């Protein structure tokens, strides 16, 4: 998904990305993850944040 520009309409896709990001961050904060799983989640978070223009 492309990065939104100011003035672009807020879409269902934007909302979905935000909810996925929120879920990943919540899972990471809960702890109890294997190091490999933690690394995968951190990579997914970084990818989503970049796509959303949050990096």
C-alpha cells in the first residue's frame, strides 16, 4: 500500500494497516516470544511503519 499524502481520503486499507500494526505492537509488548518470533514481528512492524510513512 502506498504512503498517504496529506489530503488523501482515509480508506479501509489505511484502517486495516493501523489495526495490524496495533496488534503486532501489542503482541510484542506482551512478551514471552521466542527470539526468532520477536525478530519477525519487529521486521513486520518496521515494514508497516515504512509503508505508512511513520519511519
